[in-house]
């Protein structure tokens, strides 16, 4: 099965995919290393503009799903009018719930031991057919190469072929980028806060706020001290860059010279 096409969103290639296609893509296997899936929102694509290694990691990912609603809106206006959101927590919930007879053996990597225990108990309730073959909570400090190798060996020894990574952005993207060649025969997905959401530890924004692109406002209200710096810069900057990209796309379609469709802003790595 071929990988979905990608289109740029303010400089980061995003996959034009769907939930149903992702269910099929979870069957992909490679002897050369892991199939890497990143879920991308405004925070990740804006961070990639000033972090060259993160940009490389996201670009190298086999699949980069449109996790954030503003990412979806940009793709609809520049690349795929029918693009849907592929949200990390929903993707994980769907995959676990559809595990029966798929041969998927799931591994949970990240978060705290307490969250992992709660998450496994919740999975047993909503996805009793899901086979969880292992879990591990790594140290919160940066891992050494030896620890990365030990993590990979532990995952392979468990017989896992679908690895869910909940380390938060950018730690999970960089971890997957580093370790991919040590995990042949697996699909590795960085799903951020999905562990906390599915475990019921952190509240998700109401559906209407998600549809309106206001999930950031709900999360800010829940964790203002941690998140305010992220949103006060990223959201306006993304809106400006996305608007420029959309305008450039329209001009190009009309036969004009659009210039640089990815936009530029102080701090960009392009």
C-alpha cells in the first residue's frame, strides 16, 4: 500500500489522509525500520519553523496527520477541499476499538506509571479486544543512546507492532526520529496528550469548540501558566502565515506568480 500524498502547511508537509485510510496504514510493515506517524497541529508546525531538527523529524515522518483544526482549514483551501481532521486521541481510540482480528499488538510508551495503569484499565473497558503487550514510562530527562536501544529492544521483545508514544511535542517526534531504524516491523505513532485524554485524567474540549477551532482556548483555560506563551505567539503567527499561503495558492491558480507560498517570519528555519 502506498503512503498518502502530502501538501505543505506553513512549511511542514502534511498528509492528505483520513481515519479510514489510517486504519489500513496501521497494517504497513517495513524490515528497514518503523513506519513513523506524527500528528501535527499549530504548535508542532510553528515550532518546526525555528527548530531544524524538529523540522527534519516531521518531514521524515512517513505520515503526518492533520491533527489541528487550523491545519485542516489550511489544507482545504490549498490542497484538498474535502480534507478531514485526523485527531490523535480519536485515532488512537478508533484503532484500539477496531483491533479485533487485525493482528495489532499494541505497546504504550510514555507518560507516568500511574497514567499508564489508568489508561490500560480504560482501554480494557472501551476496547476489550485490543491486545496490549507492554508499556513503559521512560525518565523525563533526555534519554541516552543506550537507553534508546534498550527501549527498542524492550518493545520488540514484547512482540509489539503498533507503538503509541505519549511523550508530548517535540520530545516524541524527536524520539521517533532517532529510534525508527531500531524498530523494524512496527508502526510508531506520536499522539501527545492522547494518553491523558483517553485515561480520563485531562478533559477534552467540547465537540463544538473543537469544530470551531477553539480547542486551544479550552486548553489554555485549563493550564494557563503552562500554555499562555505557546498560544500568544503561535496562533497569530500561524494565522498570518496560513493566510499568506492561501492567498498565494489562489494567485497561483489564477496564473499569477505567487512568490514564496510557505511565507516567512522572523525565526523561521527556511
